C-alpha cells in the first residue's frame, strides 16, 4: 500500500513544560520489561490496592447498593447527600460557614486540581508550589498557562516549608499558594504554627489558598493534622481530598474540593469553576455513593496506622532500612505513604537521577521515582512507597542499598 503524505500531528504547545514523571519514561521501560516476562517490584505509585490493602467492606457494599440509581448523569457538582457529608465532615474539623453548594465532587482530586487552576490562571500568573511537590500541581499550573514558582521545603527542618523563601518569592503576579499536608513525597506533617505562618503570608498578599489534604488521615506517631482552612476563616481556601488513599479505592476515582471563607469577592472565579464543572458533566456517579459512608463510617485506616498496624510497621521498616544504607539519610515520614531519602553525593555522586532510577530498574528490577520528578532541584533524592509488606521492603531496600554501594555514573 502506498504511504499517504500524512501531515505531522504534533502535541499542543500548551504541553511544553508539562511533565508527570511518576508515570514517565522509566515506567514505560518497566512495562516493556514486564512484557518480556520480568517481574518488576513497583515502588513508584501510591496505589494501596495492588499491595493487598482492601477497601472497607461498607464502601463496596454502598457502591453496589447505589449502582441501580447511578445510571444517569447527576448534578455537575455531585450528589447532594455526598456533598452534605463533606460539609458536615469539615464542620466537625473546624471549617464553618460552608454549604453544599461549596462542594464539587470530581473524578479524583486530580481532575479538581486541573479545574481549579484552569479557572484561575491567565498566562504568566504565578502559583507558589512546594519543592519537592506532588508533580501534578506543577504540571497543572503550566498547563493552565501559569508559571509554577517553587518554594523550598527544608530537609533540615523536617521538610517544613521555608516561610522566608515563600515571602521572597511573592510578586504582584502571584495568585495562589499550594500547600500539600501531609506531604507527598516527604511524609512531613506541618505544625499549627507553620500553617499559621503560611496563612499570614496569604492574608497579607491576597493569595488564594489551595490545600491538598488527601493524606489527612494517614498519620504516624503523635502527628496531628490541622486543616489549613480552619486557620483561615477570613480567606478563600480550596480544600482537596478524596477516597483514593485513606479508603484505598484509588481506582474508583472519587474526590472533592470544598470552598471556604468569604466568596463575594471571588464570585467571578467561582462562576469559572462552575463552567468547568458543567463542561465535564459530572463525576463518576457510582463512586459518589461511597463518600457519605466513608466519611461517616468506621475509620478502618486507624487500624493500619496505629502501633502494630500494617502501614505503621512498613513505615518503620522502610525508615530503618533506608537509614542503615551508608550515605543515605531520610527524614522520618510522619504521614502519607512515602519516604524521600537523600543519597550523599560524596558517597555516590549522581549527575542524572532519572538515569539512576533507570539503572536501578534494569539491574535490580525495582521501580522508584527520581527526586527531580517531584521538582526537587538537585539529583540526590528518590521516592519509594511504603506500601509493600515488610518482607518485600526488606528485600527491595537491601538490594537498593547494595546498588547504591556499587553505583557509579
Ligand atoms: N494529591 C496528592 C498529594 C497525591 O499524592 C495524589 C495521588 O497520589 C493526588 C492528589 C491525586 O489523587 P486522586 O486519586 O484523588 O486523583
């Protein structure tokens, strides 16, 4: 057959600067290796189900019971009873003055992050995003025409954001600040004082607060989660959360975004958000039937994070093993599902951390994510999930240790 003179089909220029390395080129290589029959230990994605973390039975039950009535589209913001449950949940957590109309349900927090930024940003507007960050935030700012400006989280201070660095990076183009607490990838859980400092900066500079709190129930030791919006009743805050992590149903794609604080001055922005919510018609309806059950029901995540619980034991094991590798240090994660260790460049110099994780994959069949994938500026970190059983973590981290010991780039 003769080749037609096909015109090149190219990606949009809007994608320049958009990058999501958690599912990037190294994962493509891992898939290729799996196709060839290799078994890869995937420590790259915070997806509880494949590691044997099952959803609470009542969630599955209520989704199944709700299925017959979930066949049609629903209101673009979501089912009333699910949004009511979100409001009540946050009232109990100190966020007052919110209404069912302030809640938007989405196909995971991911969709709502993109919507919130697309409704907000004009070309060149700046958004303060942590470094390291959950990279969807940086990518979504860029996709929306904005400029991500990274503020430093300080490894020497339990990975807390550096308030002076944030203050120094605020300009007259800064529109919003993103705060991820508990943090992915560092596992840091921020103190009330620190959060008050962030709120104070947002207040003084008129910034919109974007609080990603999807790990708010995955806390270890004595860590306490303070909802950022509860400290800022006088500021417009968007709080993001969902069922993917604490309720272990990432595949159902169910999350929410809740507006709180004064809204009159933001009526135009909220209208934009409504347009985008309407354009995607509505979120997956069956999964919305689990939201009230999840928030109001038995919080089985607690059994996993308390002493003796599986997640807690795995966090402990991962920390112990990582910090016993010569040249590796790690701030002990106090929340979430990850560790973000540092490799001392004096012990193991790495020029290109994507190559480092690719070489680890090729040699050890273990998949982790390079620190630069989280917009960390120097090639000396990687992220590992703490989801596997302790025996698997033991095997994987011991092999990572040996790999680092002999690795030369
Ligand atoms: N925010 C953070 C900090 C995350 O770590 C993730 C997923 O890993 C998400 C948002 C996306 O979650 P969802 O499954 O609700 O889209």
